[in-house]
C-alpha cells in the first residue's frame, strides 16, 4: 500500500512538473505571478537584463519570505530566456558569504544588481548597491563582482564608496559661481557631498550603462539620496576613474534607469518614499555629461501618479526592434519580500518625448 501511495505521489509530482514546463507564456501580464521553467515565481527583484549571444539573462535580488527577505539571505539570482516571456532558472549568480568578515555576508543588503559584458577583457561584471550587515543603510557602498561565463558563479572583488577626493565636472555653460565649493556649501546636498569628499561618495540605488563606444557608466543615488551621480568606469569596468557629474541636485532621486535612442540619452527615476510608490520622473540630454533636463512624470493614465504601484529598475531594448524599449519596474512587498511582483511596460515615444501607459496584458511586436 505504501509503495502504491509513493508511486502516486511521484506521478502527481511528475505531471505538475511537466505542466509547468509545457505551459509557454506568449504575453506579459504586469503585476501577476510570473513563473519560471520550474513553475516557481521568478525571484530576481530590483534587477536588470543582459543580452548576450541571442540569449537574455535576468539578474536580480533573491528574496525570502517575511521582512527578513529585504536583506540578502541567499544572494543574486539569474534566469535566462530567448523570448523574454519564458525564463529558465540558472541558479544563484552571486551567493552570500558564510564568512562573517566578508562585506557580502548573509544578512547584508545587496540591491539592484546589474551585469554588463566587457568586450575587451571578456569578463562579465556585476555592480550592486551594498549595505554592511547590521549597519542599516549607513554604509551606502557599491560592490563589484566578476565571472568568466555569464552563468558562472560571480566572484566578489570589493566594495567601497566611489570617487574619494574627486570633485564633479561641469558643462561649459556652468559659471564658476554656480559650481560646488566645500569652503561654503550652498545647500544641504552640497553639505553631504563635502562631508563625504575624503572617504568617497555615498552610492545606493544604481544602474550601469554601456555606451556605443564601449565606455561604461555607473549611475547612483548619492548625498543621502538627494542627488544622482553619473560616474565613468575604468576600461575594465572594475573601478571608477574619478570623472563624474551630479544630476538634479537636491531633488531626492533614486531608482535610475538609463538608455539611449537616436543620439539622445534618457533616464527614468523615482522620488524617495521608501518602499511606497511615487510618481516616476524622467530626464534627457544629448551628452552623457549633461546638462540633464528634468521632463516630469512619464507615466500617464490611471495609477500613473504612483507609477502603477511600482518603482523602476531598468530599461531593456526590445528584441529585434530598433529604438523600442521596455520599462522594467518592481512592485515591492516589504512585509513579505518574496511576493514582490514585476511591472514590465512598453515605452512609447512622441518625438523625443516618452510616455508609459499601464496595460493588463501586452505582447512584443513581431
């Protein structure tokens, strides 16, 4: 009798697994449970997508149940896909460390991981926002890890605060009297910058952008989240060069996502309201170094004033469609982090202006 019962359990499990594998998605359903090839809700929050050799790789924060899931208990998860709808679980790309002295020890905070490929070194480079265990959000560091293959476990290299001792660069139209001076900080944000000048600037919510010429840039919330920094990375993408600019000084912007279309740079961000949604904001410029122009809220229609309940994390070029893009956002569930949802929506353009509308279901253009 026991053998028959075990056989039935095996058959039931096999059928469930086969059904999960055979049910292929053909559309996006923003905010709904999004299952991987194993039938499990995708666990890659605050993430980004890397396209490499015809395959998409989604890297994001692996969450666990409850509020403890807002800390790193497992690490960074990776999934792969050829169509953006259906994702294969590739396992943990960057595991937390069991070494109590490691910056990425279990219980630290690892957020918004982004992976880029360096064509010169042939290395995959992951940057992320790191908070040291037990320190809340006081550390405000950035971390970097590398891998030889995209699905290999990444090796953690270091964490630090960027650009110690360096002052920002300015566009030619900025008067000397308008430039930051630590002899007499002009505002609260300038004061935070000057406070951190010697040890390096705070680096929280972030993304990484690789331009057409192969140069990479790290964009992050700094100065107690009052100001964005856009900083140049070294040719190997493993450090900062010391060249950076400040964007939208004093206006509390986080969750940056940067992309480029027809020679124009666009960036979508959000305000700073903790886990609660707020109006998104977008900027544009014709030079990576600015000046960046604030353009308002790109989200329109019902729920647009709260980014449809989400917060942006990345902008992904649509497959086989030049100059068309997907806005990736997270619907955070801080009381039960593992239940966080994904909000992927198409970006629409009207000239060089953009807008994002909510859609309950949508498909990629063929």
